[in-house]
């Protein structure tokens, strides 16, 4: 069991809010060239250290999804150094939205994602958000708290976007962690695009979002997140805060 899995198990069993060391931590969306480069450099270093990609001459790892309007990336900084990142890709079937009709998971699991979207019960075009490229720089590989911080921003953005469902293509050794976040197995394993590992498709439904916050307190509460992180959506650098 990894350090992240062990820490999460202990927090869940204790039903206590973890004391995340947030001093010096900030985050921003990758809207400008420098922040995008920071995200791509963290990805490259993380995947290269795990043997999941071949080295790129420029030390950056990006793909065509980074150029789409439905893709957003959060970068976390520690004392102004980029240390972790996560990308969120939104599948939105609203008519007239160009570039929002495909996410990485829908290319790897096309039938399964289409079926999940078709089963959304809200009587409107489905909106599904995929978590991907969730990485820490290898210099901080044992700092499991950075993963907790990333999921805090994931939860904030999923709730702000009112996503009907959250998807993730998950490596087998990370499956227990996602199950604690109320994700359910859908299909797999299949090879994930651009990297040398296989993943299972997992999904968390919007009806379980409140349970995620209750059972895994490190994601933070929605009220606190809205007031503290609202500027993130407008390109501002925000401080990561420790909730009471």
C-alpha cells in the first residue's frame, strides 16, 4: 500500500479532518504560457520517473487535449516552485459547443462513456468531467498531502461546473483510493493514451458528491472552497487554505 493509500485509510477510519500543511502552497489555472509550461514539465518529470513515457527533448509532456476549450489544468506551487498538477476535461453535449464533445476517456472507453452520458437523469445534455494527468513532481513523490490538495481543487471545480458525473481512468494500484472517494468500477483495464500503463474507467455520480465531502474531509467543504478559490476560475493565484 502506498503512502497516499495508507494516509487516506487512516483519515477515513478516524473520520477526522487531516491537518494538511498548506503554508506556502498556492495554485492557479494554466491559462498563460508559463503556467502551462510548468504543468507540462511536472507531467514529464513524473511520468518519466515512473518509466511511463520516453524522454522528450524539451522536458515537457502535453497532448492535443491541452489545446481544447474543454480542458483546464490546475498547477500547485510550493514556495513558488511548481510541484503538482491535475487536468480536468469536460464532456458537454450541449448543442453548439464546439470542442466539448470529446475527452480522453471517451476515446479509450467510447461505448461506456456514451452509455454513462445517456443514463444521466436530469433531462438535459449530460456534463461529465474527467480527472486526468494528476501528477506530483518526483522530488515531492512522498508528499501525499499534495494529492489531497489536488483533489480539493478537483472537488471545487466539479461542484462549480455542476458536473453530472466525474470520471477517471485509474491505474490498478490506485483503485482502492478512488473507491474511498465513492468512484465505482465501470470497465477496463485498457491502455491510456500517451503513457505506458493500463487503466480502469471509474465513475462518481453527482448524487454522491456530498458523501465524498463527508467521508473524505481533505476535499474541504463547498462553502469554504467557493469563497477561497473563486479567483482561481479567473486566472488569479490563490492560497491553499487549511479549513477548521
